C-alpha cells in the first residue's frame, strides 16, 4: 500500500512539472507573437553591415532603409547601412568578409563571380538577393561646355567615379565603345557629390554618374547651374551591348529632373543586393522576408525604392541566389 502511495505521489509531481512547462511555453509563444520580432538562431551573425555607396547617390538611402528594417525586425541582430566606394569595392569587401550585405550593379556582381574584367580573381563568397531598378549611366556637363558627344571628351577633365566603383567601370567601357581609351581624357576619380561640386566650380568639364534617376547630385547641381546630359552614339551603344550583355538601352525622359530638359539616349544596368555566403540560410530567409514585408519603408526612402517588388526581384539577376533567398521565393 505504501508503495502505491509513493508511486501516486511521484506521478502527481511529474504531472505538475509538465503542466508548468506547458504554461511557460504558452506564455513565451504569446509574448513572441505580441512583439512581432524574429528571434535569431545561435549561429546567426549579430552585427550586419550593409555597404551602400556615396551619400549623394541612390544606394545610400535605400541601403540605410534596408538596414533599418532588418535592425527593427530581427531580435539580436544589429544592422547598419554605411557609405562606401560602391559596386566594385563593395563586391570585394563582401567577398573578404568585411561586410554581410552590399548594393552593387548586376554587371559588377557577374564580373566578380566570373573573375573577369576588373577582377583578377574569382569572388566566390557572395550570392544574389534581388534586383531593384535600372541604373542609368549619365554623362553630365554644363550647358555651355561645348561637350555634345563622348568624342568631345578628348583632352577634357572628366570625373569617372570613385576608384574601383561601378561608375568607373561603366565610364571605361563606354569610352572604349566610342573608339577611345581613358588615356585620351584627363580622368578624375571623384564620387557623385565631389563631381557635382567640381563641375560647378569649373574644375572638371564633365562627369559620369551611374545611378537611378533622379540622382540627388545632378538634381542639386541643376538648381544652381545650367546642365545637360549627353547622349551616346547609337552604334557605340549597340557595340557595348553586344560585348557586355547586361547593358540595356535607356532613354532619359525630359521630365526626369525638375530644373532642365534631361532628354538623352544612354544605357543602363540593374541595381541589386548581394549577400555573403557566410550568412546562415534561415537568417537570410528572415532578412529577405523582413524587407519585402516593409516595402513602404523602401518607397519612403527614395522614389527608386518603389520599384522593388517580388514580381521583378529576379529580373536581371546575374548570379546564383543565396539559399535562404531562394527558399523565400519558392514559398511565395
């Protein structure tokens, strides 16, 4: 009899413990549901750096917005968008483990993955996330500069972007498509903001800018100076697109900017986000989901943010997707 009493007492104690555990679990689930945050796994990267571009370009506000979304949506993950030298250096830094996410041009992402053009070795530590909008290659000059074609750049002081930027790569390729080389110009390695200032001050004669329109640096310049965007030669564009398949023709409309008639025939690539392969699959899944769940914040950051959507996220995707991103798309 005593044995039976002892057994019943032990069984009751076990049942009480199990019931208490069940109640705790329910409380945790309810708490988690109320917060709306995603708890990170043990192997998740806690500090996420997102490389953008110059502060006067489009990458910067969009990248900062993405980082803010990730930072506020995922528990135990701190994300920061930082200004950088843009596409080429972004791809190299991400590949070297100096950052986890980066905005780049789709042509630069491809060249890095292939180890071609401006890359001397294969960059194999990043994957694709999504494409966002066309990045238009704009050749900007003052209206009275006398520069009406790429051929007119010979011997002139021309800003061709930051050293190692996608803009620099585009400028070199476009100049070559017009039968010249960068040695035929007085090349100045300046970012968007510095190029705008130097144009206004008369220190450079023209500037290449690869960015979504309207580009802040050009818009600001046009408020205080008469500017124009130079069209590229049709045959040169055809030759460029034949050699570099990620270019597309782009006609800039007259009303792309507020202060001047911006009508011009040029080319464009695609802006895209890439991710380090070191990011765990489930973390990348949740970060991708967070961004697409908060597209209103992307639209508020810059007009080009309105173009990010699930319907077009893989258009112009030039490299393999990150496994976490692929899983997210497969579930949509």
